């Protein structure tokens, strides 16, 4: 169950088995990495600081930005390594379960939580209680809401770093010259459906052909016999 289950993995297994593809992508200069819905070692992937800040951005040296899967954000986790919330702040809200958490208002409350109105605090508590009861102890909001305070992370590190990462990727790919469309809009969906170019199909076919491995059946080794 991708929304509530927790994947338990120790550090050695992560680096030897699960991290190599991400390391290769970072070395190749990938611009963004997406975090998923499930939890890793008890913490939702999109607010798992050991994964995003320590391992990905720190040890691997990832210089791009981390984006959430659609509605996979559980809190204003900018201080934990999540740089961009998707589908963004203008595409609607899924009641109870999701944000948006990266609105200007929510980011301000993350920096100064004492300024959040009492009614808003009560609404957050009510959502957590309802979902905790509905989904059990491993529901959507278990462990969520861990937002760094101003004393724990200075404003420069908390808010400027994500902006730099996103803008760096944008200018590197020259997206400022072709801004495209707003995610979730009808215009964007139409472009996604139309943009199936023959060149992409040909590239996929070529990659499939080159990935085929042929075996030479020397000494009648195949088919394998029992006991071999």
C-alpha cells in the first residue's frame, strides 16, 4: 500500500543495492529527482531528511532540485530537502489528505509557526486525528509536520537554496526561452498527448534492439538439465 507502508532499509543495503542508479544519474548531470508517496524507515519519502539532504544532496553531490510526486507532499518539508511541491499551488486541493503546503502563507508559517491563527492550528490537528483514525497508525500524517524553526535553519539555507536549485536547472535547460504550460491545465495535457514524436519511438526501438543479449549454445548446454 504505497500511501502508508514503510520501506525499511539499512544504510549499507541502500548504498549497495538501491542508490547506484541515483548515483549514476547524478554523475550524468540530472536536473531533478522525484520523491514518492511511501515512507522510508518510518518517514515519508518527501520529508525524509536522511535521504534527501544527507545522502542525495550531501554525499552524492546532487546539485538539482527534488520534486514531489503528484500530491505526495505531507508537510511544508522545505527544510528537509523537498524543493518543489507538485502539482503546485494553483491546481486545486485534495481535502484532508494533501496541501498545498508550499503556498506563500504556509511557508511564512513554517518560518514563524507562532503566527499561525488558532483556527488554522485546530484544522491541522483535526485533519491529523481523522486520518490517523481512518488509516491507522501508519496513515498519511504520521510523522508529518516536522518543519524546521528559524533557529534550526536560517532563512538563507531554508528558502534560498531551493530557489537556486530550481532556477539553475531551468536556465541550464534554457526553459526560460520556452516556458511551456502550467501543470494540470487543459493546455498542458493537450501538449503531453500530442508530443509523441516519431523520433522518440525510433529511439526506443533502437535502445530495445541494442539491449538484446544473444547466447551461443556451445556444447549443447541449453536447455539446462536438472541438477546442473
